[in-house]
């Protein structure tokens, strides 16, 4: 068997094994079988090698590091926090579902137990998998994904942790206040950590929260698009960071009545959701009839994290009125298949590689390593909805480009003024 065929068979086999539960649950709910089964199998494919190793304190020993050819020379140990933090952020909604006795439920239970033990190793200085919290400023970035997961699934991932681990997490997060974030998307990473601290009753920094919210609002340029700093870049950072983290931060601030320079946090949160909805309308229209999407901008190796806002709004039942659940699900599944059908997205050991559709290290940026790639799980947030939810049971529907290029009527599109 050729190497390429072997890798493809391994990917398909692993995905099928992990997805059997989802298929059974979807079948009982009357859903299209292969959609949820495929997405759940793909997420398990990404998660299992990482969590299996880290839960035993063996991630650093077994994770084969791959650095971009233009790597800037920083301590390569930042890769492990990137890997775990980004993976668990996208995985957390699925793990947050109630326990059940289905095969999928047993898979989630295994991954949840491994995730909890991985959190223990992450902050235990005596563990071989103690993460690089205290050296490079990159830790601020990936700590935000680390804490975002705890905000997304507190009952599954925060509440069960022992008191010592909770204390250590708080200490590491507070310690990252030493990092002075540049005035770009990093402001939201600092704010996410403060939102987490606020959510658990710890002292939070209002300045870091307020500064992030005010600057992101200032950088909003219209029609759903947000600049990343003073200059507009045509890329997907609205997906990777801006919209999802802005909503999360405002939601926590509103719930905990955080001090704010303008009083009505509810209106600010609602506005952030509306803007994310508009941006998501663009994302849906980017998906071609074949499931491909435009490969532009930096950090393209984050693959399907491009669709985080669509997946997030689907999970939260906040999709824009113009988009049906059936068309969004169909578009998301098609986009994931367009990327992940290529087996070289994974190593033979099942770890993600640097690339876009397949393994292409030269697409990596100067800050890219294969740990960075795990942010792609953010495109799978809709798995936080149970198999019986209408998102999974709704009939499949064609998305905008599929209608347009089939010569069928499709909705016109106009800019918004909010």
C-alpha cells in the first residue's frame, strides 16, 4: 500500500470509529447520517492523539514538532500550549454535552476525563507536560483559548478540577498580566483571561476588559468587518479571534455586571452578535458549490477555523435569519470535507501538520508550528448541539453559491449600517 493510501485509510478508519455513536444518535433523531458522524469523527481524530498523550504527561515526549521554515527563533516549547489550548477551545462545547450511555457519549466521557487530567499536567510544575506559561509572550495568546474552553464548558472542564489545579490555573493566568499586549487582536486575549477570572469570582482587571472592547469597537469598519489594529488586512482574523472573543468577553461582563465606560452592556453584546451575524453571511457565501473557500490572508494554515463564527452562532442558536440551519450545516460539512479529505493533513501518528489542504510547510507563517494548527477545531463548535437538535435533523439545503451556480434563484445581498 502506498504511503498516501495508508494515511487516507487510517484517517477514514479513525473517523468512522469515533463517529459511530454520532451516526446512531443521528439515525434515531432522523438526521442525515453522515453529517454529524463525519464532523464528530473528525473532531475525535484531532483530539484523541493529543489528549491521550497529555493526560499521561507524555505530550512533549510524543508530539513531533514541526516549525514553519520562516520560524522566528522563539522557544519552540510554546507549541505545546498552542496545541492543547487551541484544541480544547474548539472541543469544549462537545465535551459540555450531558453524559449519556450512547457510543458517542462514551467517547465524550473518555475525552473529557483525558482533558481534565491534561489540565492538571498543564499547570503542575513537576509534570513533564507543564506548559510554557512564564517565558515567551506567546503564552498570552494561547492562554486565552485555554480559558475560553473553561468558559464554554465550565461544568465539564472547570467544576470537576481539584482545588490545587484550580489555584495553579488562576496563578498562571494572573501571571500573564506581565505581558503588555500590542494593540492588535492580542487585546482580546488579555480580556478573555480577565473574563475567565471574573466568571469564577477572582479579581479581574477592568482596564484590560474595557480597553479591548473599546478598541475592537473602534476598529469596526462596517458591514461585519473588523480591522486587526490600525490597518485593515483582508484576512480571516474576524473568524479566528475578533468576533468570537468579543462576544464571549461582553457576555461575561454583562452577566457579572462588570464596570464599563458605557453602562448598557446588553446593547453592546447584542450589537456584537449582529455584527458577527453579518460577517457570517459573508462566510456562508464564500463556500463554493464544491465546498472550497478563498485561500487569502495570513494564518491560512488554521484551515476551517475560518468558519468559527458560523459554527459558534449555530451552537448558540443565533444564526442570522437569512441562513437556515440546513444550509449552514451543509456548507460547513462540505468545507471540512474539501480540506480534510486530503490525508496528509495528519501525520501517521494522527497529529495535524502545517498546511491548508494537506501538508504544505511553506504556507506557515513566522509564528507557525504544528501546535498552532489545532485552532481548526473552532470550525466544529456546532457539535456542542446534541444529535437530536434541529441543526442536525433539519433537511440538508443548498447554500448560496450552490444555488447561484446551479442557475437557481438565490437571495440578493446588501450592506448593513450597524
